[in-house]
């Protein structure tokens, strides 16, 4: 499972991706605290820098402009050394941001099955422009489309719906398994032929 992972992946910034509302920011905060790393929350950084909420940015400048700001912000934070990065749910879907993250970060997909996701989404609409005015079927289609991109993450961790603490614990376990797999000597003490 881990054979395709590049050397040195454990030294990279850890970038959390996944669908809107899955808990990237809250798991990111706990994970960063646990690992003693700085947290970069990309949406919050963009909001601080522009003085506008993500919803206002979408409305006044449009999604392409938001994606450009997102790409620039991600490029800046991945260059900052080891950290935890909470991405917005569309960042890893944008092809050039994804390419950058695959090359420079350890990307962890926080996954919530649709049966649980749909309950989380109630109440998120007001500040998620991509959910506004969409039927449940349309949001499900978006979820399925997004999964195609999220599958390209280096790791996938299924997180519980309402507990960022448990979600963080699961990410830490997945990172630990990855560390063992990367550091373990090949079976038989030599290269596997
Ligand atoms: C988006 C997700 C949002 C935010 C913007 C677009 C997306 O972040 O970046 O509304 O395209 O999925 P969250 O995933 O934190 O909700």
C-alpha cells in the first residue's frame, strides 16, 4: 500500500483534505498541538489577508479568483517547512494546487461516508457558497466528484462524525503506521526483488 510513497514524505508538511464540514480545521488544530507543529488554516489565512469571508470572496470576485488566492497561499505554506495545513475542501481538487501538494506535502484525506456526511451538511450552507441553492442530490454528486480527487491523497483516514479528538487519534495512528512502513527494513534484510 505504501510502496509508491516518496522518500522523505514524513518530513513534509501534513496537509488535510476532505469534503466540506468533515473537520479539517478542528482535526488540524488538535493534530498540530499534538505534534508541536504550527497550524496553517488556508481559508482563514485568505480571509485575514483579503478582509473578506470566503462567501464574500466567491460573491464579489468569483471562484476562479478564490482558487488563485488559494493556490498562492498553499504554495507559501508548503514552503514553510513541517507544519499542519488545513485545506479548504476544493484546494486538492484544483489540478495545479493538487500537483504542488502531492510533490511537497503529505496529504491526508479525512473521509466521512456519505450516510454520515449528509447529516453534517445541514447548517453549513450559509458560509459554503458551493452548497448554496443545491439539492441533496446535487451535493451528493459534488461529493462523488470530489472523492475522485481525494483518492489521490497519500493517506485516507475515516474519521468519526462528531469527535475531532477521535479523528485526530486516527490520523496519528495512520501516521504511526506509515512511519513503521517507511522505516522498517525490507523483509529478509535486503532489497526485495
Ligand atoms: C470549498 C470548501 C470550503 C471553502 C470554500 C470552497 C470547496 O472550505 O474553501 O467554500 O470547494 O469545497 P471547507 O472545506 O473548510 O468548508
